[in-house]
């Protein structure tokens, strides 16, 4: 079951990750929220991160704890 976050407006978002290659060739994992469950959904927030909601749009983002 994917990690679900409900913002203050009542919209549900699910946490996902994607491994990307940067211009220099370095691999990096990025985390993002989507309104639906997609491949690579995460079951929990990664260690060392917390979920916060942006004030203006209400979108959830991961922030280092």
C-alpha cells in the first residue's frame, strides 16, 4: 500500500520515487507526490525525511528532518 498524505484541502497524494541520471552521469533518487498510485510507489516516508505542505498551493513535499 502506497504512503498516502491528505492535505488541508482534503486532496489525497501518494509518495513515489524515480532514479534519474544527472548531466554529469551521477545517479540520484528523486521523490515526488502524485494524486494516483503509479509504479515505484513507496510504502513509507524515507528515513531522515518528513512531509510538509506548501502554504500557497497545499502540495506536499519531502523535507530533510
